[in-house]
């Protein structure tokens, strides 16, 4: 039995990608956690890192645009399913839609990092956090009658 050669450069490269995705999603999770949402500090970074990981795996084992497109399609569907679990409907009101959208955005952050599109990942991270922070302050709160 032979031991396969270890490509340390590839390991460091992939680890760096996943840490960047994790780090970009962390402030979004922190913001959600501070507001006592159902998902937060653990969910958002894990979603970004996992999406990045799937893209990195696809880059290594698949070739061609069609294969990459199928990975992205699967990620978009899967993240939508997770986000759907964050949406709650109760007595004519719906909540959690911004959390679901933020989860979906976080998945896109991870995918962008996996494809070395850091400019997209950074813009997604900044705009998601900006939207959650700024518009939370202007959204009317339900009355406690």
C-alpha cells in the first residue's frame, strides 16, 4: 500500500478560501445573534464555508461549465430550503424572510470565495450586513396591544 503524496499548497489554498468565506459571513451571523434571531453566529459562517467547500470540491473533481452550473444550482436550491425553515407564519403575519434572504446571500458569499471572486464576496457581505443593520432601524415594530 502506498501513501499518496500530500499537496500542502492545495490544502493551504483551500483552507484559506474557507476561512475567508467564514470570516466574511461572521459579522452577518453576529448581527443576527445580537438581535436574538433564530439563526445567527453559528449558521451563517457554516453556510458560507460549506458552500465554498462544495465549490472547491467541484473545481477539483469536475471539469466544464455545465458541471459547475449544476453545483451552483444544487447549492442555490439547498440554501433556499434552509432559508425556508427560517420563515414563520403566525396569525396573518410572516417573519423570518430577511433571515432567509441573508442565509441565501451567505451561501453566495461562500460560492464566490470558492470561485476566487473575492470582489463579489466582499460586496455581498458588506451589502447584506448593511441592509440588515440599517433597515432594521427604519422598519416599524409591531404594536404590543
